[in-house]
C-alpha cells in the first residue's frame, strides 16, 4: 500500500507532507510502485501512528478480567476500530485464582484480527487498602514475588507492568527483587515523597493514572508526583476531561514532557455503549455521559467511558495540548514504556504499517493495520 499527500507525523515529532509505503505489513523508506498496488490519496489528512493503550479495562460490554477469548477479541476489535492498534489491558484487584483465568486467556489469544495484544498491565492487587479507588478492597494484598512469577508464567511473559503501593509492608522489597523482570508502576498509594524516592531508586519507572488514587502536591509535602518528576518516570494521564482538569493536563505536559507522558483511556466495559448500569472489578458502576462512578459510592470515579483516540482528541481540542505532543503521548511514549516500540507507536521505517488518517478536526477517516485498511 502507498499513502500519498498526507501530513505525516514523522519520527522527529513534526508534521511533514509526504508518502508512506507499506510492504509485507511494515513501513519501508523507499520503494518503486508495484503493479496493482493500492494507492490511497490522503490529501488534506493527517497520517498518525496507530495508538498504543497501556491501561484500559474494557469496552462494548466486555472486561479484560472476564478471562475469555470472546472478551479479548471484542476489545481488540473495538480498539482497532478507534485507531488503537496495540493494547496492554489492565487487570483489577482479584485473587490469584481469578487472575489465573485472565492470564490463561491472554496467553492463548492469537493476534490475527483487531488490535494486537502486546501486554498486560497488572493493576492489582499489590496496592494500598486506603487508596483502592474503584478496586475491590476485599482482595488487596502485599506484593508477592512468587505470585507474580506464577502469573507471568501462565501469561507467557505478557505482563509488562505491575502496580505497587511502595509504602505497604514488603512492597519495596518486591520492587528491588522484580524490577529487572517487569516494569514497576507506583499506583493506588498513600506514599510520601521520601518513600516514593526509595521506590524509584529501587527500580520503579512508572506512575499509574497520575493524580488519581495518590497524594497530591503541596509545598511541604511534595508527594510521589514530584518524586516521579525528579526520577524521570513515565506517567499515565487520563484526558477524558473527567479525571483531570485541563490546566493540570497542560501542567503535566509542560513539566514531564511528551516523551514521558502516556495518555491512557482507563475505560470500563461501558465504553462504546449507552448510559446505564455496568460493572468494573466485580463492583457495580453507573455511567452518565463520559463519567463512570461506583454505584454505591457515586463520588468515586470508576474508570472512564472514553477510548484512547477520543482522549487524545480531547487533549488537543478541549485542553490546548499541541497535536504533536498529544500524538506522541498516545503512541510512541506508551510503546516505549512497555518495550514494544520496535514494532509499534511510530511511522518510522521498519515499524508495522499501522496508520490513522484524520482530518483537521481530528475526525477519524481511516485506520490501516499492517498495510490493510480496516476502517
């Protein structure tokens, strides 16, 4: 396939008018046209890399923790239809026997259709019982290296992120022991600045849904966010215009930089469906518009109802984040954060030919996966 006349998002993080050539599923730098080759005129359209979502739970009535092939394929198909072509869905806080089923289903999944399953984000259960958010407090436990390794073996090595509250007893030891086996993210935590520094020094590299389920920033108690900034951590950001005020979104991009901000959807099974009653992590949630909350605790946000593409779009159109930065934060940076950037997250030569075409208002016009148009 050849895409001509597009405003291409380059590996230099700029837009330049150009051509993208895809052969055998991957982008090639130069090639002569072949007889009968499909040529797509993208005049007036942006060509963006396929997005990479490293933290979402569900969509279209299915949750990753359903632990079934049907659920995974439903998520893969939905995400691909929205330009998200690499997915690393997140688990919730469950006991090991339930997580076993999730890992087994993920290991058995074949990436033949829809977004590629490239990893698992293990969001629970190694979190703080005082900052559970929409997680189930019944199943919170201390970080357990043996349990993680059992789950990782069942998953065939797919677990790319493990979330940890470093202040809980034994959890710093887990970070020290396991950080060379998997990326560690600070999450659902009451940690202070000093303990967060110890966690980053022990090997943590990531922060889960920044600002949510963690202490904020004050001038005498800087907290984990400042520790993350000082230790070059990557940070996840939910830009659904519900979780975080637009001014804080701009502050985060200005402070951390688009090379360390990972836009995420954190979407629940309600994403793509009408308002109503759904579930997340075994708990009832109520969805009204873009806002999802625990039904029994309506002040507690329970995931989002927005896909990653729309989060990126809102960051640009509603929050005044530069398009170049928002695109990088939804593609290249998350791909790097879980180590799949050799294949995904960029339109550089050698990467998969995963391309989104969008107009100047960021309306999705086409999705191309490995050189084949799927939308």
